[in-house]
């Protein structure tokens, strides 16, 4: 049996569709829930870049490194959105089957 966690985008609430207990949830699923959202990370990096640009002792190459990290995060977002859409479709199908 497996655990399927669905995100209700309208209310921002996790719905659990399962036939096993939460204690049997895989470590990977728990780690995914603890991850900070990409949008939040990008916002933090933008703030850091603004602050670091005001300091004379921070080189342009240091700031460029942060820009590269931000770019990598933004490139991952479409992949995560595709996964979310597939998960959403699966959850809708589970609800239809249960009716």
C-alpha cells in the first residue's frame, strides 16, 4: 500500500489519501514537506544580493555566484510545477474513483 499526499491549491491544505498510517510515510516524503519553497528562497537571495551590493568588500564575483544559485532555483521551478500538476491530476482521479 502507498501513501498519496495531495495539495489542495485552493485552500493551501494537504489532503492525505491513504490506506496506511502516517507513521509509515517514507522519509523522502517527510523531507519534501520540510523543504523551503523555491519562491521563498529566491526572495531571500534577492534581499541578500541587494544588501551585499551595498558593501564595498564584497566582490562582483561573490554576488555573481549568488545570482547563479538563484538562476538554478528558477530553472528547477518548471520541473516542480510539472510534478505538482501530475500529482494534482492523480488526486482528482482518486477522488473520482472513490465516488
